[in-house]
């Protein structure tokens, strides 16, 4: 047994030289491996790791949708949609014959511009951003080496210029620039996500590595705007401004019970889908930002103050004389002499002298307090960016002339939105309502500023304005009782004063309530400087009211106040009331 | 010796199972990513369709279509009838 072991031992026994040679070879190989490992792990570690990561790791952005803006009937006013951006790798690009022309046609880009872009030293440039997906597909179908497309997002406004002032503009990079886009930016903006992924040799995502941040979409905003009425308001305004060659105009339609804004339009407008090189002067929502002297549209408020203080009643007679009335050095004039008229007729004929004489019976403080209670000089509650609060001096600073001017709407300024709000007490049994633009905002309880009796009397007085002999028969709606008040106010010139007869510019306004039996809608309209035909509020702004409110009454199926039928020669004909 | 061999075989087996499980995980993860991508594409499509619906149901377009193609016009004063 021992000899066998010895034999085996002897069998494996190597000569000293061979043993050392084997050891040396193994050691050399080991050293080679060790040095290679040292080079790779120690000296080229960073480079190799970077190369490895670049081949297998990717950081990808996860897009969060910006919230949509809806109207009250869930119709989209603003939303984001997917588009493509066309990219170019100048070093790789190879055009076949005719490709360049086809590409330039599809991109609507001159060949010279394309050539210029190709000369760039950068590896990757955008040929054109936010291209329609259908055009992008056609470009990809050309199979031009070095031309590719990337996914991108674009804010789209299906209503174009119609709701532009309300919805506003989105400037990209998560920033709203105007309107609701600006006002509700934090609410609409989502949080972009990202994640680090591992890809295999075929480019497939096989694992999430770390830092996964889930994208959170922005929240949707629901407005109180009714897209149908917005369209009618905008088109009517546009037609009127073109007809009377006015500079601009604004209109707002509200639900008189809740203060919800159903339509808010301005003309001229802008298309928010088009990128503006220069900021247009028509971008701001003039219905809430621009101030003007409301003129005679304020008379119902001063008369309401007098009725409330019981210094006059509906039938009190006022002597307006021959149409001229002197207060201190100033002369107050009516458009024509009205003689002795009732308080009702002061409103119906829009007599400045009548309003002045009524205001004389009120103290400065009482008149100021009433205007203030009706929201003049205060924000309308709509909280729109850039909203003006209007201007009215404190009564302690009122001169006698200021007192008289204030009675017929001069020496103060309001926005169209404030004007509409100021009429809510007449339609709500004396309660003023804040304006609301967002459907989810809570309805606030109105503040009482008039007695029920006075508000009822005022509605009846204002109804005469749209009747025969009133200043706004053009605002009457067949089948419905309409109350309202016109305003034709001179615009203050830059240097002060109202200028000579030839220099004068006017604001033609109308504020109306319908139907009188159970008021549902209030609409305020102002047209800036109508220069052709007429400049009277009833003639210029009245028809806008009639058109828009008629549609609103139809759309919301409001019961008619009264209709007449006339039968002539077996033919049924209609008569407008 | 036998125990060592068995343990070695088990080690190899578990190593293979782990590799297979990892591979399976990657295959499934890839399938999940494709589904996620599809979800995003469907969401994009939904947005696109909503915008298209909103554009095409606009009053302006309906009015244009009604007047232009269907020859529908508001009735004239004589054609209007009011019922008491």
C-alpha cells in the first residue's frame, strides 16, 4: 500500500526545472491578468463606466398634460395635443434627388433656409417645431437619412379668437401668460416626471434603475362661460364695430341670479393659436381691464339712491326747462328740451338735467355711498388678472360740479364687468352679486343694497327705455319685457377735457336686463368711438344686446313675458312688442 | 465529496434559476413598457379627438355648414308666426 502511494507520488513528481517553469508561466499569466485588470479597473474606470452607462442607461422625461379649460357645458376651450418636431442631424443627412424640394414644401420652408440650417456645426438641430402629425408622417415617409421627428406638445384653442381674451395664452415652459391660463397656472400645470431606465442591446427598456418620478397631470378648469353665447356675443360685437367703424368694443353677459359670466367678448381680438412676434395691444381682456366713463348708464343708480332715500318717488315731476341748466360755472345740457317730466321719464329720455336735479336732493355722501354699494370703485369679484377696480373719488373730495357730474355717470370710471355687476341689484330684489368665472367657485350670498320695492320700481322705470319713446327701442326683444339703460359718454382726451365738437370721441354703451318678469340675464356692452352713422348707445350697443340676449333666452328656454297675435286676411303675422 | 458535488450542482441550478428569473423579469418589464407607451398614445389620441370634436362642433362651423351646404337661413319677418 505504501509502495503504491509512493508510486503515485513519483508519477506526479516533476523535475525542479519543469516545476519552476510552470510556476513562472502561471505567475506571468497572472501578472498579465492583474495588470489588465488594473488598467481597466483603475486607470480607465471612469471612461469605461461612462461608456457602459451611455450604452445601457437612459434618462427619459415623462410628460404631464396641462389641464384642459372647459366651458360650462364641458366643451373644450383649451387643451394640449401631441405634435411632432422635425429634427436634423447635419452629419448624417443624405438627400436623394427631389427630396429637398419635397421636404421644403412639406415644412413650408425655403430651400435656402434648409441649406442654411444644414451648414450648422451642431450634431442635432430642430428643423421645425410643433409640426402637424400628418405632415410629420409624410416627412418620415420620404425616408431621408438624418431626418427624424420627435414627440412634442402644443396648446390648442379650438375657439380661436372668440374666447381668446377669457382663456388667455400659454407661453410654454409651464407658464400661462394671459387670462385663465395665467390666473390658474398653478392649478393647470402638471408636474413633469422622469425615470432612469436600462436598455438592452436592441434598445428595449428592460428595467427601471432609480429616480422614478411619476408625472402628475394638471387639473382641469371649468368656466361658467357658455361657448354658444360667447360665439354670438363675439360675432355681434364684430358686426357692430365694423358697421359703425368703431375702434373696439367689449361685452359681458351674466346670469343675474348667480353672477356667473356666460359670455365675455372683446373685438378686435387675437388668435391664441398663432405665435405673436409682437405683443398685440388687443391681448388684454378689456372688459375687465379698461376703464371708461359710464355716462348715463349710471343714472338708474343715482335715481335708485333718491328713491331709496325717499327724496323723490316714481311720479315726482322734475322741471328740465329748455334743455340747459347752469351749475356754478358749468352748463349741463340735454340732447333736446324735455320740459317738466317725471322721474320715470328722466330715465326713459336720459335727461342729464333731470338726473342732476334729482342728485341735488341727495347729499354727496349718500350718492357716493350708493355708487360704492353698487360696486363702483371696487373689484367685481371675478378675480381676473389685471382687473381694474374703477375710479370714484371719496365724497369728502367732491366739489358741487363733481356731485352733479357723478349723477349722470361722469367724473368716475368703471369697467364693463363692473357695469354689469352694478345692475345685479335691480334684477335680484336689491341684492348685489359678485361675478363668477369658475364653475366650482362657491356662490356667495348677495349683499342687500336696495329695498325690494325700489329695485322693483327701478326695473319698471328702466323698462320704459326699451319701449316706444325710450332711448333703446333697438334693444327690445319680441315676446320679452326688457329693462335697460343707454349711455353715450364723451371720452376724456389725453390732455384733459372732452375737446371741441369735431374732436369729440364717444363711448356708446347699453346695459340691459331680461326678462323683466323674472330677470335671468344682464348684459353690458360698450363700443369705443363709433364714427359712422350714429354714436348713441341705444342705436349702436342696443342691437348687440337684442341679438345676444335673444339667443340666451332661446337656448335656456326662458318663458316669454307676453306675445301678441294679429290675424290679417287669414294670414298669421307677427308683431314685435 | 458527494455532498460537495451536490452543493455545487445546487449552486449551479440556483444560479441558472436566478438568471432565468432575471431574464423573465426583463421580458415582462419590456412588455409593461410597451403597454405604458400604448396608454400614453391612447391618451394623446383622446386629447386630439376631444379637440377635434370641440373644433367641429363650434357654432361658427355649424352656421357655415347650415348656410352653405344645407341652405338653411333665418326666416324673414313675413315668415315668422307668433302664437298667443
